[in-house]
C-alpha cells in the first residue's frame, strides 16, 4: 500500500527526537495544541515504556522517520471491551501525497484490531477538511458526540 522502500515499524526510545519533530509539525497546525518538545518527549516515553497504554508506529525511508501514528488503549463500557484512540497521525510535509498516511492509518487500524479493540476513535480540527476527507475515505464516520476538555 505504501511506496517502496517506505516501511512501517514500531517506534523505539531512540526515535523520540525525530518523533518530537514530527509532533511539532502536527501541533503547529492544530488549534488546541502547542509544540513543547519536553512534554512530547515525556508523553512518548510513557507510551513506549508501557505497551498496555498504546503503540507508536513509524514510517521510515531508508531508516529516516518520515511519519508516525499512535494508538492508545482504553476500556469501553459501551463496547464491553477494549477501544483505541488514534492519536498523533502525521506525515512530514515533504513526504505527503505518497500514500504514507494511508499506510500508517491502515497499519494502526489493523494493530488495534489485533489487540482486540472493538472501536477506534480519532479527533481532528473542525476546519481540517482535508483530514476529514482522508478519514472518511478510510471508512471512519462522524460521531454525534462532541468533545469537551478540562486541563488539569
């Protein structure tokens, strides 16, 4: 699905600096978040240190990370089992338009399925029409639920 020689692999602690750079690209375009390398490093370490929390996958081109996606796990009482959040989906601007995002998304969905998740949910900015079309083409549908947030 993704162009050779781009491959997808699990992230490792050594990847954190590059993942932080990708998250800076992502958060620079999102309304609710601001890039903060130290916070992103801590969050990535928490996920990588606890596979029960979730998984991070990297798209690489000859060893260089060009994209990433994170899935986080929770328990859904509505589903009666595990559910996943698709989090931090980003392909570096120079690599967009090459089906890498499609490959990352497909990989994340399959990994959530293999982990026993009954549902995968994601959030995108309300004005990000391109992302909405991308996720719709992949089979996602809009939820009637509206997110609320409280910073602690």
